[in-house]
């Protein structure tokens, strides 16, 4: 490269390099820009190719299935293979169809709630979800005992028969207002666990406005995501004995002038069981049919809700998983399988549940019915003859 040399006036030798061509610098910058553009384009093309291989398919809610007994099997067909899944029978599932390879699967989507009560602050539990539930039952069907079991769980608040108060069920508006109070955690009872409840609910008897306003209540349950726990008795004759004995004690007050629907000692249970009601054998079959029809209507009305079905006899007789302190008896084993299913249904951690309640009418039915021979004669040979048999001896 040529250089220019000249002498200054002070005899100083100065050497200046020649200036680079501006055209060469532009070519270098252009080449760098082209290389960067090609590099980024290649990365983008790779991302697009991966996105084409991963295809997010839409899903569609088809409907809901319900099965009370047995195991429901679901076939999932893919490419030349078919497999079956077993689904717990008591859960009400939502069926999801995923188009693509003709696959159909079922999933349960329990609703998630984050209530914001007006009467207190949930503080550190504000971000913990809460499940809403309602125990639908009939009087003297074991719902009181069952509720004490649930309330022994540290995360459950079941608030009893809140609609036994007439003002709360005068009309649909009062019912909805009461429901909102419960599920917003603003109803305070002895069962309330306040800010850290993971499941909140109550007992609702069929004759407390539930059947009268069933359409509005079902719409509310489905809109707010309330899960239903059905609890009934299979042996309706035992239920009738309990109803008659409890009705008598309301006026007789056999326990030192005090009426008690539930007791916590064997002495109190023995005192109440001494009364043997006389059953009207002429109206007996009609009364049993009426109980059956009422329960069947409840199933029909609330079948569209997310629900689980329980029977009192199954909770008491489940010998495969003897578990809890049952009616005052302490058992070292794990929880009853049915109760385990309930906790799974409510998305609660498994815990040992217990109750202090003691069963009143133990043993066979012949020990608790005054006119046993008349009742036996009436039911023998009918569809209700099996109710005469002892279904448990606790």
C-alpha cells in the first residue's frame, strides 16, 4: 500500500497511511448481514417444522355417563391397537372426544373454586381451592353419622341440615341466598374450619324444599360446580323403625327429659332402643313403595350433576376394609374403602375418619318391632320380604 512521506518545517518526518476504500467496507457489512439473515431464517424454518409435527387438537364435550354398580370399561382405539380402561363406577364423568385417530377417552374434571368470603380473610389459604358438596339424603338414613365422619377430616366443613330452618327454604330466592352464603364460606357453624377448608357443604333432606325446587337447584349446582353425595338406606324397614322411634322420643324424651336424635354412649343407645314401635301393617307396603319412589325421583332429578352414590349398609358392612372407630368401636385398620372413595371424589387427602356416635338399634329387626309377627306376615312373599332379614349385627 502506498504511503506518503513529507518533511515539516521543523524537519519532522511524518508518515501517513493511505485511506481504505469505502466500497470495501460496504461489501463487508453487506456480507455480514446476509450471513445473519440466512442463520435466523434457518432457525425459524426448524421451529415451523416442529410446530407442524405437534398438532393441538380441539376437543368436544359429548355428554356424561353414570353407572352405579360394577366397573365401566372404556375402549380407546388407536392405530391397530385397542386398550380398555377401568373407571370407578360411582364417579359422574364427562366424556371428551379427541378427533384425529378415532380415539375417545373419558376424564373427570372436578371444578375448582377460590371463594372470597365477606366476613373474614382466608389469608394464606386464599390460593387453596375449595370443593363444594351437598349430602342428599332422607331422615334416619345414617347421614348424621356420615357427616361426623367427614367433619373429622381436618379440611372438611359440613354444616348439618341448614334447610331444617324454614326461613331458608321459603322460596327459590331464599334457597339460593343460603347456598351462596354456604359456598362463600360465610355461614358459621360448629363444623366451620374457616379459611383453610378444602371442602365445604351440608346435609339436605329430600323433604326440605329440595324436590319442590329441583330444577332451579340442579341449575345452581351445575353452574357453581357443586358435587352431590347421595346417601340412602337399602333396608327401608330399618329406616321406618328408626323414624318411628325417633318421632316417639320427641315427645317422650326418654333420656332424662331430653330428646336426642343421636347418642354418644352405649347406655344412652340402650335406653332409647327399649322402645319398640308398632308398625301399621295395613299401610306398610304403601309406605315402603313411597320411600322407594321418592329416592328414585331424587336420582332422576339430580342425575345431571357430578355425584357419587352411597348406601348406609355398605358403609357399615364393608368387612373387606374394616377401618374406623365404628359406632364407638376402635379399629386399628385403615379407612373404609367407601370412605376412601368419598375422599377421592372430593379431592381430599386420605385421613383416618372417626365418629363418636353410637348406633341405637342393633341386632335383628325382630328385637325392635312390637308387632313383629304381623309385619313378617305382611311382607313375606312380597318384593319386600328380603327386608325382614338381618342385614348387619353391629
